C-alpha cells in the first residue's frame, strides 16, 4: 500500500526521539551555584577536610544544599549566589594555602541521567563570561638562547680538553656557531672530540682568510626539539599557575607549533589572572644544615647562617643560606628511570654552573643538598606606592645526598615514584631559561554580558520560531502542523546532540546558527509540500501526490543540504572560537533537520493520511 | 489552498535577463568601486588593537568619557555607544612598545576611578597585529576553499555550465554584500565573515533547487528551448523560493532586533545576502548557464538517475 511505513520505522523514529529527549533533558534542571575545593601541592582533600568545610559553613550561618567529596575534590552546592560568595570567602581564608577554592556552577542533573552520560549544554565563554587568552612563545628567542648556550658550552669543553682555538661566536643569521682555528690539525682534533658529544649538530669546515673555520649548526630535528621543548615548558608552567587561580574548569591547550590557548571561565578579575600567568619562578640549590636540629630550629634556636623552609608535604628542613647554584644555570631536566627501573631526574647545567657545582661537591660528598623552588606571585593587591604587591613562595622541592663530585650533568635519585620525578623535573625546568611568552589575543566577557547574551539569544530564537510556526500553520494548515512538530523536535535534537557530544560548546554565534537553522529547516518541508501541491494540481490522486512529492523533492533537498554542510565543515576547519561554535550548530542543525523534516514528517503524514483511499482533499 | 503566488502561465523571466545582467554588472562595478575607495571598515579581529566595552549606571556622556581617557594618556581612543546609552565601547589601535593586554586594564581603571559612578567591565578584547593578519588570511582562504569545493561538488552532481553559473552567482552575492558593508562602512568582523559563508551556503541552496528543476525539465520536455525550460523551472520553484526566503528573513529580523548588538553585523550580512542571493539564483545563475550554452544534450548522456529513485526505502 502507498504511504505506509512498516512498524520498525516508527520504532526507530520513536527511539531517536526518546534518546534526544533524554539527552536534552539535563538542560531543564538548571545549575546550582557551587564551590569547589581542591588541593594544591602537599595538601590532600580528605573526609576531615569535608567536615571542616561543613563546620565553616555552619559558623557562617549558611546551610548548603549538599556537600560531597568526589574525585579528590569537595563540591558544595549552595542555594544562592550570595551564599556562594560568602562561603568562598570563609572557606578560603580558613583552609589556607594548600587548597584552592573556586566558584563554579554545578549542573543539578539527576543521578540517573548522569549515569547514562547526560549533562547540560556546555556554554562558551561569550555566554558564561570568562577570559580567553592566546599566548605565543617567542621561538626566535628560544633559538637564540640555545645558541648562546652552545657558545658557552663549546668554549669550556674545548678549554678543558686544551684544544686551542682563535675565536668562537654565534653565526648570526643561522642557528649555528662558528669556531676559528689556526690549522687543520687542531680543527680535526676538535671535530673528533666534539662530534660524539654533540648529537643533533652538523659539522662543516672551510678555509677562510688563512683561518680554518668550523661551523656547527643545529639540525632541523634539533631545532624542532628546542622549539617543542620551549612550548612544553611554557605549557606545564601555565598549567601549574592556572591551578593557582582557583578557576573551576580551566583549559590550557597548545595550538599549532608556538601558541597556547588559556581559557578561564567565570573569572572576574582578569588583571590578577594576567599577572599570575606572567609570574616568574626560579630555583636555588642550598646545602642542608645537618648540624642544627629541626626541633631546635623551630623553637627559635636557629644559627644566623641558616633558615627553615618547608617541604611540599609540610615537613620543615633547615638549610644554609649559602647558595650553591641558581636555577638559571640549568639547561635541561628530564625524568627517567635508572638501570634498576627506579625513578630519577637527569639535570644538565651550563658550563659556569657545572664548574660551580663541581667545586662545591668535591668537598661535600656524602652531605645532603636541598633544591629550593621560589615563585613570585602577585597577590592582586596594591601597595601604598601603587605598585603591585608580590608574594614570594618558597618550597623545598627535593633533598638529595651528594654521592660523588658532580659536573655539568648529574642526576637526582632516591625519589619515591615516577610521578614525583616528573614533577621535580618540571619544577627544575621552570627555573631554567625559558623562552618568553606573550599574550597575542585576549577576549574577556564580563558575567553580566554573558547572561545578557543568553537572554538575547533565547529571545531571538523564540520570536523567530513563533513567526515561522505561525506562517507554516496559516500557509499549509494541517501539513503545516506536521512541519512545525518536526521543527520543534529538530530543536530538541540539536540540543540533545550538542549536550551529548563532548567537545561541542554553545556560543552566541552558535545560537545564531540554530536560529538560522530554524529558518532553513522548514525549507525541506516547503519543497516537499509545494511538490505535493503541484502533483495535486496535475490531477494525481492524493496518495500518489504525497508519494511523488516526497520522492521528487528528496534529491533536491540532499543536494542543497550537502553544499551547506560543505561550507559548515570549512568554517569549522579554518574558524576559531565563536566561529567554530557557529559551524558546529549549523552542521548539527543540517543533519538533524534532514532527519526530522524528511523522515519525521513522512512518518506523521503516513500515519495520518497514508493508505486511506477515501481522502479526496488534503489540508495542505 | 492558501497561496502567496500562483502563476496561470509560465512567467518569462529570461525575457529580462539582459537588463538584469546589466543591473548585476552595475551592482558589482559599484561594489568594487566602493571597495577600492573605502575598502572595508575592518573590525578589531582583523586590525588588531584593544576594545573595551563598559556598562555605566547612568547614561554615559561620551564627551566626558573621551576627556577622561585623554587625560589617562589615551587621546586616540574611539569612544561610542554600543547597544544603549548605558553602554560604551572604547577602541584603541595597537601601540608600539606597550603590551596590548595591559591597555584594557588601564582604560578600565581610568574609567572606574573617574566620577562616573559604578562602571562595569562587560567585555575586553585584545588582538595582536599578527593575529589579526592571520585571521584575515584564514578567512579569505576559507571563502576561496568553500567556492572551489562547491564548484567541484556541483560539477560532479550537475554539469560544469551549471556549476559555473552557481559559482558566478555566489561570487556576485559575496561581492555585493561586501559592497554594502563598504558603502555604509559597517564593521566587518569575524562573525560577519561567518555570515558571509552562510550566505554562500544559503544562496547555493536556492540555486540548486532551481537547477534541479532545470535538469528535470530538460529531460522531460524535449520540445522547449533552453530559455523556455529555465522560465518554466523558475516559475515552478518561485513560490518555494519566496516562502523559504520569507521564513529565513523572519528569523533573521528576529535575530537583528532581539539578538543584541554583538550579533548585529552577522544578521545584517545575512539579510543582505539573502535578498541578493534570492535574486541571483533567478537571474545570475540561470542566465549565465544559458549564456554558457546549456542545452538538452548536456543533460541526457548523464545516465545517473535521480538520487531519490533508489532511496525510496528510507522514506
């Protein structure tokens, strides 16, 4: 029979509708203002912390909706955003340094929806407010620094080896170094000595003005590695600092070869964010004062030449004020495993650092040495003279025993686990020479504008849709109602799919994309209905007209939508930020609208009108 | 049956194809002229610089705001209302030697310390000059890639004459939309660029519906001339063209009115694009296909059946 769907198609359609409704549903529940407490270095969020938080809230006269410990974080849901601000103030001042207290909005999705992976739409920064930074690592500077390092190292290596050379300098314009010798023989000796020690470099020699010139240049591979290192270093430092900011869901991500995106949703004080991201860190090696007892020192009996610092876990260590070496002599630090699989950190120093280290360790074998990590963080407050107040944070990163006289490269062993080794290497590198980074793009949306953008978007969508729905009803009567039903389900499906896909975020242009989809989604139905009208005018029976209408319009609709899809994909590929948001909703909207306006409307039309041969007139 | 439009007989669109072509050429030349004289009013995304949007409690007096900023060492600030009299947008060109990200904070501080009552930060955007160039480059590239992909797809699905016709129409729409933006010096930012690509998609949509009919009619009607076929097809699809443009214009007007100032440029570009696109799918696309000598022979050897024929099962 014409225009009848088999049962399975209705079942399939019902299933699709159900899934969309299910995944769109979390958006109905809204969000609770919440506070998220997580631990930074050393501290740990435990059940005791949760009890403490609850008692703090009680003292402040705030009764939370709920407070729970999940995945090593405490999430406190509150009744109002006023409560939220007061609670944060109290919690962060009482808990103190080891914890980060962040404002957040926690979706109040029911547990059974969460269990199937449901959650509300993720909103872009333009809708929820926040900061977007694009930062660029100065790669030229990174290469120049590496070049300067080479000059220093080669010079001291050759001197140590007593190979005489006339001069050494950076080869300006290239990434290499030029060494000048008086005769070919010394040059060859130098090459023989240097080549095995300097992998990743190309050696070429020539004779110029009676001088024998050796040019040592970085290979492409080495160059790439230097740049990659500079980026990774900045990336890990930024990640650490972002954690300091107390932002609920920060994003730090590399983009391309020399850029890093930092997104901080919901942050209010952007000036402070910028300063913390731009903070500087350094590193110092100190001898440990093993004569003074820690308890004596804590009681105030501390020699004037010593000072107490705390380790990451809060354990105090007495170290001498004397600095063996500062972190700017560190060239590289990598975590790895030794021959027995135990974690270790390999450190390379520059030549000056190497000789300092060598001199000190020679006479101190068997004694402990502490690595002190120092970070300068602006507090966000201003001093009386208008300058920014800067907080110095010092922490012992590691205490190791000196096993032998150390040189330019040495290793720290005796670490508890690989994670600790990795962390230490990261801290050590943070004190090393870092390629400078600068903000090349910033987009900050205040929270009030974010809210207004959502309101505007919803308003525009509602009125636009009402106009379209009214028109379709007036123009196509009952078939118009069918098309409108499909349109509404299309919106539900777009929201459902957007909530389901992990990477999809809704932005203001994204809302514009949905609004545009509403206008264009009815196009498929207009095409079909106009075709049915034409077939009716040509004198075909009602059933035949419906059948032909759908069949003939299909390829047109497919062609038209595929081309729009092509543009959406290109937009997604080359677009950034908000434009990507637009492309995503446009693409999803095209796909879902094809389904609802062809398959969906046909199902309804078939169920209502299909197979009935007694119909003489269609309400179209 | 309620109808906007019903043709008793075929409308002779192609009779006016010559004056229409001249009209289009005139519009394109005009657009190119204003583009070459005024170029575009590039938004921050492309020029680089800093933009600060602030909300005032009281309606803000722009002269006072300018004076305050001039005192704070920003005499070159462009200050204007944005959306309402309570909101003010300040724009600054990139500066030598000053870190861009600091400018936003400084401007905000200057305004908050002056005697304006409560001043809220609503938006700060800073785009470094290099990033701006890149965004412009990527945007231009996107449009060109889109046009090429579409040319390939339409050539494969239809015929190169029709493909050329559709690409002419698209170029026509983009140039004229840009021309309007140039003439009225409307700000051209990233969202407008996105809108421009959406115009490409929409206008093509329209063109393809017409082309599909033209192809179908070439196959069905052996006796008609190409002009008659085109006229016939355009008449048949006219009510659909008008209705779809209509519903799209509904939502765009709604977006323009309620969507807020941030989305104005986007809605404007699409509104212009849809007017021009509707016109161009009738005159530019079809008539250039005829000029390129489209005929029945080009449609027949293609044995590819309509996609719908074997798709019935899922409908």
